[in-house]
């Protein structure tokens, strides 16, 4: 959990918008497509989840894999997920039903617990029992145990706080805990796992050695390994190695610079001053803490090693990614031979011996017809259980209003994580049960936050859209008590808009564009929230939510099907240069070049299985082939399609562009926009603006 930011120039204005919009909508409550990383062709595309799953920790138990992560103040907490293939996951349980240690957990007395709660868990399995150790700020470290990962889970409070801890049940019979930032400490835990054994605590990595935080502690082939993250001056992951648990430790970089072509978005460095807050605008090609970090490693049944980690993916939150691991000189590296420390966006699925159908752990849309909330929902924070119901009115979620001075302190706000890269959430609500002072609606929970809500007035019902950053409101009046509210979120641009409807079909945008930011006050990404609170200091009426619908325009790792058997042209995002077959070399040329007008620029896409392709030039019938080390002038056309040299892994970059990874070099096709000479296949990745010569757009040839 790091708290550093780069201060840069400010964004000063947003564009006012008030327009009529209409979007095709599925029936409320029906299951719609959500982000799945499995491409259905033997490959997966990062991220594994395109919604927040921060501080992940994973274990393997036989043929099964289990995963948990940070949930902060949201309740219930500590989700336990299960997988057979590391790509497709199912929800099993929450280990922590609720945290309630004082008024701040209940938003009482002007206190709050935002950005605190459960974070940086350590997941372990030992002698038939599952263990999750986790920090709770100001309340020490807590332990949750179970013999079945579906629960029930038993809770024990430990006597000490361990920052970003990791636990190792060693085969020598001892149980070690390692924790800290910069200076790492090690101790033995007592048999009850409630405290450290006296006299065993020691510093194993002194300050300034290059270690960070977010430890994952392993014993592999007799050596002790700790994966760890440094974020100064930007995020990268290191590995520490020793022959003994107490050290001394060597340190080696294992993952660095991999941002998957994403740069930092809007930031809020100082959450204490505002609103209006001092928002920091995106900086071109700055990655900050986006690159993959704070992850661990696991060996699967086939002997392969795989790593997982998170990315601070701007306002959508911290997302989970999966990386192939290459061992070299007894060091593990994220990445493939020839391109260590860099992770492909798309790669073949882990060979666990099991194949799961593409799936997501949560169903996001809800018609509230069940007697229990779906697992995707979490309360903000601890709920008042007798002030909400799924049974008071069949098929509806009823939220009774409780007094609050504003949305930030509204109790019984029901939330779920927003999902990227784009999502549209729509709720239908019946507000005839509202009383004076009640405000019910749909919010984007963040800091600054924004919402669209409904209240009663003398003429009927007033709809208000509020943006906390600017203390700006927009209002409209409707006569109907049945109203649809919508938030349209684009996490590439970090812009959201709000709208409403009285028929569920025709929507009117209300208010201006809202900037979604990444901040460390809630320590979460943006969440959609259903709320109802009373602004006059009393308990009021109720709002009945009939449905919650989540639509995702881009819910697959392949945003466009790979054009197998079709002819395409390739254009560099850097300078619009067209790739052509020039005298047997692949070369970028200007769009007005004679070579760009005919068959020299046409390449047929040949299916090689598992999302891999060969490019056949229509100019000479030969195949684009990587020679030597893949340097300049070593991408040519050859007669035979070699199993590696002529095959590329198709990498959909989720915005209509792509990169092509050579299976020979495990690096990417590259057309230097400065040289404009000959291509190579040696780019390690791409920068955030994707204009460095490694990213291309493609078009079908008619």
C-alpha cells in the first residue's frame, strides 16, 4: 500500500453537456456479457479481471487454485475464489462477514473508515487448513481459518500488526512471518499463530537495500524467496533470495516497465484539501505505479511457473494480471525467454491439465429476485441489517433512508466494483415511498464522488445530478415515480456521464462530464452505489430498486475477431506508415508511397492456432519471417512458414490496435518512426501513448 504521487499540471475545466441519448438496453436483470480474460482459443488476455482485485495472493492445493485480495472497508470482505486453470475463476465465499470495532466502521459520529479495513492478505494452506492473515489498520493483524474454502471461516485477532505480511509454514516445522517496507523483518509465530515468539524478531533486509513491500514468502528447492515491490520512483517488482530464512538476501529485479500500453490517468494526491480538490491531469507516457507489481509465483502441475500481480489501473482500481515465469540462474522472472521482466498482454493459458469454459467470478446485473444478495455486492461500510430488505417487496431491493449529512456518510449504500474498459450501469427505482428530505439514487463512489438522485417536491419528483468536485448540480422534474438512472463510464478516458429516463428507453443526460480519478482516500477504484439517505437528520421513507443492469461494450480480450484467412494492411500508430514487402524486407513507408497502393502492402492472415498467425505477402506469396536476433533488417519474407520464425502471437490492445509478438524473439514487430527504414522484431513492449513503433492498426482489404 503505497502513498506517493508525482505532482503535475492541473486540468482546469470540463465540457458542459446536456443532451438526449438513447442506448440499446437488455431486459433488466438478465445476465449480460462481462469481462472474461479467456479468449476461447487456448489463450488469455490480461487483465484477468478488469475490475479491482488489489494485493492478490494465491495458493495451489493439489489441482485447485485459490485467490484472495484486499477489500478495505467494504463488507463482506476477503473474497475467496477458486480456479482450475488460473484464468477462469469462481466465487466461493467471503472469509470476513463484517468488521465492526467502533463507530467509524458504521459512519457514526462524523467518523469514517474509508481506505482502512482489510488489506494485503497472506493466503496459505497447511495440514488440511486454509489460513488468511490480513491487516486491519489500527486494529492489528487478523487471522481467518477454515477447513473448507467455502467456509465457515473462524476469526482470530492477533496481538501485533504486520505491514504487508507473508507467512511461510516451513518444512523444518517453524512458521515464519516477514513484513515491512524498505526494512524487512522476520519472526517466528507461536503455535497459536496469535503472536511472535519472544526473541525471534530481526531485521533481515536493512533500509536502502532495494526491497519494498507486499511480501510473498516461499521456500523453493531449499532456498528462500521473497517477492516484493518497490515504488520509488515508480513501481517495479523484485525478488529476494537466500539460503536461510534470516538472510542475508540477494535482490534481483523480476518485473519492470510492463504497463500494457497504459499511462497514468487523473490523480488526486492530497485528499485533505477540498472540494474542490487539486486534481492532477494525466502526463503523457508517465507510468508511475501502473506497471505490474505486488505479486507472487506458483508452480503448476505441468512444471510451468506462473506469476500474478496487480496494476494501479487508474480510476477503475487495481486489477489482476497473469504472467508466464521464466527461471534463469535460479532467479524467477516475469516474462518469456528473450524478453524477461515484460509480460505479454495475450499468451497461451497455463497447462494445468484442466480446461475451463470462459467465465467470470461474478454476475454483475441483478433483478433482486433472490432472497440473498449476489456475491458481487458489498456494503459501504457495515450495514444496518433491519434497514434494507429483499423480501419487503418481492423482486425489489428496498433501502430505508437513514440520516446523513451527505452521500459520503450515507449508511447502507450498496456497492459493486465498476468494470472496465467501459461499462454502463442502469437502475430502475420506484420512489413513491420517499419522504421529505429523502434522496435516493445511483452514485459513483470515489473522491470526489458524483451521483444522480431523486427527491420529492411539490410538483412531483426532482432529479438532481451532483458533482462533488465542483459542488455543481443540475436538476430536472418528472411526474412519474418509476425512474431509470444511468451512469456511463469510460475508463480509458476516465470520463463518466449521468442520465435518466421515465420509460427505460429514452435517456436524457443530466449535468456535465464527471472526471473519475485514482486516489488513496478510499484506496479503491470507482464503485457504483445504490443509496437512500435523509438530509433532515431523521429516518425517512424507502426506495425500491427493481433492477441493476451492467452493460459492457468491450467485454472480451479480443475486441475484434482475428481476421483469419483475410487480407489486411498494417499501419503504425506512431506515424501512420504502412508496412510493405519491399525487396523481401518488411518496411514502413509513407501512405502516399507507390508501395502502399498495391499488393506490397497486402498480407493474408494465416491461422496457426492458439491466437497465433502467419502473415503471407500477396506480393510474392512468401511469409513474414524473423531472422537472427530480430534486429533491424532481420524481418524478411521467406518461402516457408517456420514454426517459430514466421509465427506471431496476436495481441489485441483493446482499443482497436494490436501488437505482434514474434515466437522466435518473444519481442514485438517494430517500425521505428524516426528511422523509417526497415522493421525489426525486438521491441520489448510499448509505451503508454502507443506511438513508439510497436503498435499497429489493421484494416481489411476489400
